[in-house]
């Protein structure tokens, strides 16, 4: 099954038949000398063409003065020349028909020392790409590693045999893990850490400053490789945010998880990213929401990343969140059970028949609840595998976590046949937690049975929880609206004419079909009284109307609950006078019928730089900044996604009818979120955000009311 993501053919980069090393050096201590040595030490079998006018020969290879003098076609050019010379070299590569260039040289936009000159040099590379169509990785890349073809085009000591790295045999089976990283050092460090865990890495690419090819291009290509099962990423920002949706969609349909470390959670992280690869990291909360929506698993450290990679390379996806803990150590089982519950996993007891079956072969002091503690005595009598078989074939559980000590190889292999029989034919996911040091041979044998093994309760629970979360995501792909066909071709809304007051904004938003309380605009006190009477002499709100004031309550421009003509008249004079004091242009005072009681929320459509169009919903109305209770998604969203957003709110109990209040109309609120998400996906140029705040949610069956609306225009 091929899922298109507008991909790029990168075979010239990942599987080159020939490599030119432009700037190759005879100085063994220099960065420009290492790639040639490493390519040979890793068994690269393609043609190698050193290019440098200073030399005639390097390592018994003829050296060419320039790329144009190389007598054969070159798939990949590795560029390690001074920054000022890079653009000219790339021009020569394009003229020579080079398939792809990888620029290791640094000193471009990422360099604070380079300043404007570094940015200009990087723009020079972009200009060459635009003119010639040459595909470029980098600049500021640490290189590429693809051991299946012996490609080690890097200077990284992490893969250097002189520093202890043992190259595999070229032509061996590709590992299931692909690493795509905007940090070169971390890209190859992840390779080392993975191999320390016994995980095989099939490819590593350091993307550098991404002047041409971006993170999504590499991930898209690697997803198409049959050997790839998991993509690990280190990212500071996405320079192609619109491509991320297409790549995530492909990954989801192929059941190949993307596990991502995204920098920029803090001010310090954002500053570091800006100086590292010239990245603007964007809103961290928006990224986190987008990743959850797209099925991308965000992690915070290397151990978490590799634990999840271990699970998805080896284990099965569970059908749900129900998990059973089987143990012979009461303490280890209890610790694991707590860790799993904290991760949102459910631990129901086995049914009565299963409890009776297990009870029949364990001591009386054992437990058949959850955890199922069969005791060490039952283990010695073969009870562990019997109990595992009962739980693995139970319809009550999706995942079975077996808590054991796996340091004794002899005992494990004596009972391996029983373990195979216990899990044969089951659809359950099985995971092991070894509370003692685990034998590598035992861990490898478990992996052959699709059973991952972890070394602490927290790491076990974290991996099992992530697997359940990912399984839930792939089960509802049809509900992810941004994955739908044609979402990118939605027609834009017409642009508003200048800044709008509340009444102008609500008129602009009328096509949403979200009602507001009846109102009249008054320009004099007499008109305000007449409006009050026309609205049935019922309690009204008085609100100043000016395109120059975004927050009316902050300037005393709102009066609520005026019940008489006198109160309306004095209220008009008061709020209108406050606006005059601020020298703001007054359109009038809106006389609006007071809304029925309900729950005030806000719903916003906005364009988030580096992320994309977003819809947000939160509790609090005018106090939303204080409440800080917000759920976000990339726009548009489906009705199911809108309901998921409401479920995420900490103040959800208010909508459910807390403290004797009637339950709120969740269906109407979700529908409003969907309509605002469609608007977000079609925001016209020049509009930064549109906010309904407050949007009052009435009792079930009574709908919602737009009490205020604001449109934020982008700064010039």
C-alpha cells in the first residue's frame, strides 16, 4: 500500500552508486579527511572521487581539480569546503549533473558569529537550488549513514572504527530504525545508544539547516523503505509544517510510528535552537497538540525514545487499554501496577473462571486479582507459563505484563517451549519487566517471540501506555479531519475590511450560523432607551463598540443587567464617556439582551507560525488567561475530535453539570468548535486569529450563544 505524501526520490542520497568528496584532505586530523577514510573502512563498494585542486592523489585514488573533471556520473557530492565557496561548488555540481549534494560545511545562518554574512551565504545556496533544481542536504550537516550499502559519509567519531565502532557487513539486512535529526551530534549519538540496547539502526541522516531538503522529505522517503518500522527524530522546528500532516498520515496508514524529541519547551531551549540551526521553534503548546492529533509520539529524553522504539520494533499493538500484571514478586508487581495506572492503563481483575483456574495451581497466599501474584513456589512448579497462557487468551485483557527475573538463562530456556505454547494463537500484546538484570540472550529470545523486555516499572509502563495510545490513534484514523482528502484546497473566507468592532466581527462571522442574543446599536442615550424598549424591556448589557479596543471589560466599557430605562440611560453615558476619555473611535453602544445562564467558554481560530491553522477551545470566557484550561488541534477537526478536545479540559465537570447546574449542550458546543475549525483552515491572508469569547453554552438542547467576537489582524 503506497500512501502519497508528495515525496522526493532520495536514492542518490541514501544509496549512491558513486560519491565525490569535494574538499577532501590529506590531513588526517581534519574533518574533510575523515569521510573518505570512513567510507572505505565501512566497506562502501561504489566509486569514490576525491576533488581538490591541491592534490594529485589521496589514499591511492586519483584526485580531480573540480567536480566537472570527474569522468563518470556522480550520485552524491559530499561538500567540505569553506562556507564562502559552497554556493560556487554547488553551481558546478548542478552543471555536472550531480544527483544530490550533502554540505557538511558550517558557518551559515546558524552562526551568531557569521551574522548577516552567514545568512547571505545560506541564501546563496538557496538561490542555486532554485535556479538549478539540485537537491541539497544541509548545510551544517554531520552527514549520512546507511550501513546496508556501506555508506558512512560523515566525520562523526560515533561511527569511527578508530574510536571503537564496529562496522557491520555491507549487504546485511537493514535495521528497522531510521534516525532523522536536525542535530548532527545527536543523530549519531542515538545510533550508539540504540546499538547499546541491541537495536539495529538502518539509517541516520543529519539534516542540518535544511536550506532545501527538510525533515519531512527524509522521513517521507524512509517510510517508503520496507525495512523501516520506526522513525526517531530530533527537531527544533519544521520548515515544511504543511508537509508534516501528509508524512504523519503516511506513517499512520503504514503503522510506522514517528517518535520525536522537539526542542523549545523553554526560553533557554528556544534560544539554543535559534543559535544551533537558525530555527524559530514556534508555539510549544501548539506543537504538542498537533503531535497528539497526528499520532506522533513526543518524548523528553533518550531513554524514553529508545524504550518506545524497542516496543514498536518488537511488540504487538494492543487492542485496548486493559492490562494484566502477572508476577511472582509482590513488591515488583505492585510497583508496576501503580506505574501502569498512572499512565492511564486499566487493570481489571480476571473473570471468575480465570481466577478459579489460576487459583487451582498457586498457594493459598497467592493473589488472583490484578496484579496476579502466583508466588515463587508456583513458578518452580511451572505455574508462571500456565497463568500467562490463561491471561493471554482472556478476552478481558489487551496487554499482559509478565514480571520476572531474567538473569538465569538456564531456567528461562528450560521453560521456553512452555512460554511459546502459552502465547500461541493469542492476539494479546505480551511484555516482560525483569526486576533483576536481564540476560541479553534471554532478551533476544523474547524479541523473537514479539515480546519486548524492560528493566524498570516506569519504563515498562511508559512503553505499554504509548503502545495503547498509538493503537487507539490508528483505530480512529478516519476521524482525523486533517488527514481527509481535499483539506488543503478549502476556499478562503473573504478578508475583513480593516479592523472590526464586536458588532462588525459578529456580522462578518454570520455564515458560521452561531446565534447571538438580540441587540441594537445605539449612538445616543435616547437611542439606547429605545433599543431597550424594542428588546422587550428585559435586562440588557451595554457594550461600547470600537475597532480600537480589543478588551472592553478592561476599560470599563461593559455594563451588565440594566433593567430600567434610567439604568440604560445612565449606563450609556458612563460607558460612552469612558471611550471618549481614551480618544478611541466610537461606533456606538451595543444594547444586547442578557443571555440565559450557562457556562462561558472561548473558541478561537488562529494561524500559528511554523505549525499551521489551529482551533482552540477553553474554559473561562473573559478569565481564560487565568484559567489556562485550553485544548488545541490543527484545523479542521471532525466532530469526534471536537468532543475529544472537550474531554481534555480540566474544567469539563462544569460542562457536565457540576454543583447542581444543568448539563451543558455539548453537542452544540462541539458543532461550534467544528465550524470554527473550518474557518481556521480557511483564514484569509492578513487575519491572525478570530475569537468567540465568551461563547455561552446553554443547557442540553438549548444550544450556544456568541456573546462577543474579536478579529486580530496580523502586524504588517
